[in-house]
C-alpha cells in the first residue's frame, strides 16, 4: 500500500462549530501531506451544520445516527468492512467502546486512538462500566488513549485507572493584531473605539456558567463605557438574553451568535471564561494567542494555562462577586501580552500538534509536549 492510500477515520458526534471540528478544519491539508485520506464519521441525529465546511476542506463525510440497537452495531460493522481504515481516531465518548470493538473486529491491524476531551464525572454503575470498558479497550483492543490537558489525564487516572498520554490541542492562529483588525471588527459590530469590551466564546451549556457571568456583569459600575460581547449560541441562548433583560444589563450585552472566534476576539480588550470545568479551554488558548488578558475560572481544565499566569486573572466561578472583581480589575489597566501570545502559539502549534498524532498513527512515540 502506498503511503497516500492510508485511510484515516475521525469519529465525532454531530458536526458543529466546536473545538474538535475547528481543529480538523485547520489541519485538513496536513493529513493529506502526511499520506492519509481523511474521513469523518458523524454519529449524531444529523451529520450537523458543519459537515459541508469540513467536506469542502477535503474530508469524506459519513453519517450513521447513533441508536441503542443491534442495527447501529451492524451498520458500523458494514461501514468499517467496506472502507478498511488503517487508523481510527475516536473523539466521542458516546459508544466509544463499541466503535473500538467494531473497528477491531473489522480490521485486525487497524490502529485505534481514543482522545478523551472532557472530564467525565461518572459515578455509580456507569463509572464501573466505563472503567471496565476502558480497561478492555486499552488491554485487549490495543487502543491508545490521549487527552488534551493534564487535568483530563489526571481525572482519567483517578476515576478510571486509565493512563493517558497528554497531546495538546492545536490552534489555527492569525498574525498578532497591529490594531487594524481591532478597528475593522469594532466597525463591523458598531462598537465605539473607546469602549472596553470583554468577550466570552462558547455555547450556552450550563458548564459554561454564562448565568454566573451575567450576574457578575450586573455588578459592574455603569459610569464608564463597557460592553459584554457574547459569542456562541445554543437552545438556551434565549434564556440568557431574558436574564440580561431581568438584570437590567441588556443594553450592555451584545449577543452575536455563532461567529468565527478569532474575528470576534479581535474586537475585545479582554476574554472571560468562568466555566465550572473544562477538558481543554480552546477559546481561552485562542484569546491568549492573540495577546488578550483573560479572566479564567480556577478549575480543572483551565488551571492548565497557569504557565501563562501574567496574562490571567483567576476567579471563583461560583461567586459572581469574584468574577465581577476580576473583570473590573482588568478594566483599570487594559494590556496586551504579546510575549505570552508567542509562547502560547508555540505551545499549541498547528503543525506540531498534527505531527504528534501522525507519530501515534504511525506507531512511533509521540512527543507529549
């Protein structure tokens, strides 16, 4: 088989404008350069609204909707036997064990990778089941486990006795802004140059703690120009807009929905992420790579950025007053951390991140840092 004939499959849920999908979009051409034909299998109810974007970047998109029935397993088995992948990289927690088992049954010599992207706080019977499944995957199915952060790796070891290699996520960075991007972004959004803008990026899931953030915003003084820029959307966005109205801060909040994070962060003076926990705060890494000062929750998955602490003010995500104080402190002396931006770009380099996984796919030791 020629190197360029190797088939590489990424397995995800529904394809949305989210972390893994953005990483795959940025890295599309690099898989082909490494000699792989990249495919994506989506197992959500639909392929997802990001499927067309990834297909345009060169991925072959497949869709098999997950169901708790033998028909789903049979469909997976037929799919794997038809395509005969050399590498299968599982990104979804849902049915991860069955993906690994079916892929191994279909192809004896397939390389199996499972990336754990979040801290799964399972308990009771479900935790025991996941512990057993991870042991079978690792010991019998020969699955290599990875995590994007030390926080996730530590949790996997403690909760599931599962040793995991830390392979950081990567960023698709743009040049550090000289001021022109900020001006253009603010002009597009109708934001005055003198307004202090702090932004959050992410969906409206409870773990993102936007409710706590809005309560913190309501504590900020109104005698100076500032604006909260809310980037991201989900079915709970309407509830967050209603809360902003109730708190009397709707005119100080700009909800822009799903927009490219880098374009929106270009308009910001500071980034805020008061999540209750994270697997890897990709949006925080993007903000740091642009030199923005960040207000981050002092929680697992975000503490991994402590090496860049001069650019970070930590807060307690459970206390609106703590979030508000951190934001207010940043307003007093807004600054750009260009030296830290370069360090972040090196740490989460796109080419280095892809090369780590190429090594893993080839059966070579993957540098973890």
